[in-house]
């Protein structure tokens, strides 16, 4: 589905992702993890073509994304970015989700088509926001907003969905709700998903593959069992942890260790 070869990109400020190479298979649910500032959002921005590579290639099903017209790119890749969307507060939920259909509009087309209506209804039903259709986007709670944002992303009918920390401002109930939804879309609609998560336990629970970034480079890639080990986490995050097996998922469960337990001053 997605092939990234020797990607180098970054900012004038001096931060660069360096020589990133990896593949994402069709139907995969891949997690990107790493400490703050390690380049997770930067990598998503490069895949969503917000940021231009300095070197290297990003291929979606064999086609360089830099060569796609904007409309083609927007029909194939949906991005749910980290910053909460402030601009759309005066839209109803339905109007907001309809924005996802923009890349399918014909020239001079003002009203939505029957197909647009059908796809928007389907996206709202999958994400359980249909009952909020006429409510203002600005009135929604955090979890409802996030579901509406994902509905908009789905209305684009993408092949690849990119999510940047979709659960960050949510309580645990809504974290599970959003990631259950992402997993359902991945499984039932065979949607390929790349999700940035900073919570290692959520990454462990929901992702089949993890890519761990450290200071702009790939530190390691593999299954949660391979990546989420005591030694890897301590090396990359510079903090001790205890890794157990979750009694619920049988996947790695990362327990934080307060300084006091380690004989450090708190
Ligand atoms: P993460 O998502 O892993 O926390 P980011 O990819 O957002 O990290 O940021 C990586 C580094 O790039 C940080 O040091 C950050 O300060 C810098 N950075 C992020 N966005 C910009 C930008 N728009 N311009 C300049 N530097 C940026
Ligand atoms: Mg980020």
C-alpha cells in the first residue's frame, strides 16, 4: 500500500527525519510511537504531503504522492491531524462531514449529489454521529468531535487513513471508543491505518505493527511484543518501566515506575 524509501524531510529550524524506510501493507493498522519531538507528526505530515521531502520517495500503491494532483491525493489519503479544528465551529455536523466530499466535487458543482448524501450518511452512521447531524460542531463534546472528524475523513473514501494522536484529549472511555472504531474500520472496511499514539499501552492493545522513532530516525519496527520491551523503552524514553503481559489482551502492558520506587528523589 505505502512504501517509504530513504525519506529525509524537516524544517528550517533544524529538525529532520533522517533516512526513513518502511512499508505499510494493505489492511494494516500501524502505530507510530516515540518520545515528544521525535518526529511522529512530521512523518505523518510528509505522508499527507503537507511537508515536501528533501530526499527519498513516498509511494502509494506504486505512485509517487508528489506527482498526484491534489484532488487525487485527497481522494486516497485522509488525515486527522493533532490540532483540534477550530475553524468549523459554526458548521453543523452534517455540513462538516460533507467537507470530506470536496475532492469529489465537479467544477461549478455547488450542491451535493445523491452519492455525496449517501456516503456522508454512511460515514456518520459508522462513527455513530448520525443523531448529531443537525447539531453545531462547536457544541460537541471531545469524543463526539473526534468521531465527527473521523466521519469527515471517511467521507473522503480514502485508501489510507492517517491519525495523529486521536485520543489525546479524551478520557479512558472515549479513548477505547475511538480506537475500537478505528479497529472496526480497519477490519470491516479493510482500511489501511497509520496512527500516531503516545500512549504505549494503547499502541500495544490496538496496533499489529509498531514503528518507534527516536530523534528523527527509526529506532525499531516490529510487533508490540518485539518493540515494547523493558530495554527498548528504557533506552528510548530514558525512564525505567516494568513490562508485564496484559491479563486482558495478552499483549505487553507497560507499568510506569515512580522515582521513589527507584530510590530517586521525587
Ligand atoms: P512529535 O509529533 O513526535 O512530538 P514533531 O514531528 O511534531 O514531534 O516535531 C519534531 C520536531 O520538529 C520538534 O523538535 C519540533 O519542535 C519541530 N517542529 C515541528 N513542527 C515544526 C514546524 N512547523 N516548524 C519548525 N519546526 C517544527
Ligand atoms: Mg506530534
